[in-house]
C-alpha cells in the first residue's frame, strides 16, 4: 500500500531528477580541483553563508546569521523582503540550515520547536504538521516559500532543501495578504543557494526504530565573478519510526540556480518531495466522551496497517531583482505547486475510560494546483531631514482543488482498544463523495492585493515610523464533487483595506523600542447543517493586533521582549435566528521573551518563554464566556544550550528543555490535557581529515530522554488529540570534501 500513490507529472519529476543528478555529478567531479586550488593544509575550512556582505534591507539576500550561524535576527516580511529585526516594528526570527544539521531536524516541526512562541500539532485525523503561533492556528499548507503563498509541499515539509525557516509573530496581512489561517503569525521557508565556498557534502542518518537515510548537498559558483550558482540536494530516508509498525518514507530532490551581478539578481528553485506514511498514528477521536483518556504506551501502535497516506509534490519558485537606479529597485517573483494526496485515514474513536473504541475509514483522493506571484518597486530617498523606504507592490494567489472521498458507515466500524490494540479488517465504504478515481474540481480560491508602505526615518534614523496599507480582495468558489456545478450558496467575494503602522526608536545602536498595529484576514467557516444559512460561508474574519516591545543586539547576545493582544472574530450560531455568523470573539493577550547568543566563549544559549492569557470574550448567550480556548496553554518555555568541551577540540555537548502547560480540549473547559516537559540531549564531534582539507561531523542525540508519556496537542476544534513522540535515538554523519 505504500506504493499506490500515483505520479501526476512523471516527465517533470524525471527532468528534475536528471538535472539534480547531473549537476551533482559535475560538481562532485570538480570538488577535488576546487579544494586543492583554494586551500592549503594550514587553512581552516569554514563553510558560511556570504549573505552578510550582500545583505540589503528589503531584498532577497538573507539576514546575516547569529549564534554560531544557527539563528538569524530577522527574516522575510513578505513583499517587504528580508529585514533585520532591530530595524522593523515587528517580531521576526530565522533558524538556519546549520541549526537543522546540528539538531538533526528532519521537518519544520523539529525546527520551530526551538521557539516557545510556536507550538506544534498534528492535523485533522491525518499526518499533517500544524502549528499555533501566539495561540492561533497556522495550517502547514499556508506557510510561505520565498514570501509566496501556496507553493510549499503539502502537510509535511522536509528540511533538506531549506536554508532558512523564518518565523514572523503577529497578524501579517500587510506583508502576506489573506490566508486560511495564520492570524497569530506566519512561517516562511527559504531554499538553499550556492555560497562562494564550494560544498560537496554527503550524509547518512539513523533514528530509532529503524529509520535510515542518505543525503547529498552540492553547491558551486561559476564565472569570472562567481556570478552563476548551482545548489543540488538529494534525500532518501525510510524505515520504522519510534512507534512499532509505523513505517515512513521520504524522497526529495531540489535544485537551486541563481545569478548575481551589480544590478541584477535572480534565482530559480525546483523541487520534488514524496512522503509516505504507512500504519502511523492519526490521533485519537474524543468527541464522544467527556474526558481525556490516559496516555497509552509510547511505543504501542493504536492505528491499523491498512491506514496510510501518500503525498507527492512538485513545486518551483523564480525570483528577480533589478536596480533601476542607485535608489530604486524593481522586484518580481512567481511560483507554483502541484500536489497529489491519496490515503486511507482511520483514527480510533474512544467510547469509555478503558480505551474501548471503534475505528472507521475515510479514503481521500485530493489533487491541488496553486500559482502565486508578486511584483513591485522599492526605493530609498530623502525629503529634507526625513528618509523614506517606499514599497509599492502587487501580489496574487490562485488555487484549485479536486477532492473525492469514500467513507465507512458508523455501524460498520470495528471495535479496537487504544491500550491493547489488535489488527482488524478494514470496513467497506458506504458513502461516496465524487468520482474517486478522477475527482472533479471542488474549490477555487483567488486572492489578490496591492501593497503601499513607507518607512520614514528622522534623527539619523534613530526613529523609524512605518505606515502601510493593503487592498485585499478574496474570491472563494465551491463546486459539487458529483456534478462539478458551482454551489451559489457556498461562495463569496469580499475586499477590504487593511492598515498597518508601527514605530521603532533606537536610543542606542544596541537597543530598539517598538510598537505596532497589524491586521489579518482569514476566510470564515461554513455554516453547519441545520443552521438557517447552512453550507454558506461566513465571509472574512478580520483580526487585529496591537504589540509593544524592546529588542537588543549586543553582538554576542540579543533578544526580544514583547507584549501583544490579538482579537479574532469567531463564528457562532444564534439561538433565536439560527443564523451561523462571525459574531463571536477570541482574545489572546501575552508576553514573549526570546534570548540568544554566546554570553561566554564556548557557551551558546537559545531560550524563549511565552505567557498567554487567552479568553473567549464573545460567545452565544454567554455560554463558555471567559473560558480558555481549545489548545492554548498559559505558559510555554524552551531553553537550549551548547557547550564546546575544550579539552577535546571539536567536541560539543547540547541540551534542550521544552515545557508546555496544560491545555483544554473543549470550550467548556471540562476536558484537559496535562502539562508536560521533555529533555533532549546530544553531542557532536567535528574532525578534520586529509591534512585538514575535508571535514567530518558526527552527531548523536536522544530526544525525550526521560521517555515522557503525554498528549501533545488537540486539534480540529477538540475532536482529535495527538500523542507526543517517544524517546528517540538519532545518529548522523556528514562528510564535506
């Protein structure tokens, strides 16, 4: 069953793989020559991005790295480009590919677990990674790549092809437009490009129970001035995960081409990813009970071997910048993605405290195509004593979904037990939605908007005031999966102007005080069956955020302290009119603290904490008013540390503690997931070979050292809860030559 996902575009995949393998072979052939001509045996080989010297605020060059190259204090602000955090009135941070390597992070969830402001979940009875930022959901499919929406691989993204994972905290419609989620923040992914230092890196990795992988990362620059760059990444990993009979496979390939000259910079990134999950846990359904069941054994599987998910993606991104003059730059980007998800999903539905449950079957065949683009012009100039950084741009995103499904009847679902599971026969499907073998178009969405912004600086730019507005228009159309006919009751077209403004005050070069008002747009939900407006959409939820804070960058250490409040409309059903509408509200207030740096030589720290006072402030007839929303804890904390053990040159010990407070699984606050704390420990050893010309790095780590048993998250409005990972051994080796 692991191989029954269809390949949608075999020609594209073959072309991509051919390009990747060809470029890798050519680069590997040149590796020895390049190394010998540029290094001597006394050289110290340091592979480090050159983006620091190329960085220009607002462009595509990445913010310089920090904390031994693991953390970047800044990131991409959508159409406003890459920005240093100290110079903007927003909260943004980036995690680099070096952190990914050092922590052996396989997916985006592994990376953002370094930030207490981001919580990781699993989605909707399947294997998708989901997130909460400042207590509000961010669907993994809504993440950005290179600032563009809708082109990241579906549900789970591997890190092998990525240079940065950047987290923007707060409402972000000005920069990124409307999205189906992401009121509390956004995650942006930046693909790898070649550095000036030639790179040929092979890697192998192992994680318990029996996941084994191999990778290749090759980067070269060509031309008299290194103006042409090629970066190729290949990965294959498969085997049994920490839970028994949970088999997973990942195959990925990407190629990044770029060109840079004095006035023109461009890049083209193409990628392919296929992920297969066979027999893995898809959560536990607790909708039929008024309690949270005890946590099962960490390694026992309460899923079924006939449950699986195959997700295949092809995606691409092209970007360009041209300096029209010394002060004006035109920019453009265009990308697209094709994804195919096919699976049979089944999560046990608990009936009693003994763990008795039934397990049903939901077959899904989903094909999605998405295109996204942006273009604009930015400029820097002065009017008298006031400096200006102006940005005018346009962006659009178009998406089409084809979805068909099959489902078993409740009466046919076999009995299981989450504590003492056994294999059961897959029930027959009784209900069908659409042509399963060839789904019709079921949904189209289009979002487009104009951005206008200006950052005004006075007093030698010690005071920076950013004012901007975005005109956003959203179309949502739904179609019958049986006939393809448009459903007039389940569509809407809305537009809105959204203002954003903020201020930065830098009394000293190392300290920035800031404040902002930002907004977010999110399509509302569909009215449920039985409502007076059943199956109709509720329009657009317009959320607002206010934030104040202080940032520091002392060279060796930096950080941010911020206070925020976000108000988001929620849909409720009126008891008198029976109309389902956006008349409710959730309000999240919080304090965030991030600190990172090297306070003493050889000791690096990366810590963060988030306190959230979340409340249902408007509810129907006052029911549950004042209660905490589902899935939002009061406190989250992360503390990571690295220490170079000097008696052994190249040896580094690592540790990380993650804590999540208790969270409710229903709005009535009668079902609660307990708090939990996990400890990760590791060590890496860096050694030089072949007269110091080549480098080998060994990494060994153990996640959840104490083998803590815990429910990690609750999703889908309290329907599903998901168990945290068991103790896991991770071993990897990379060799640069």
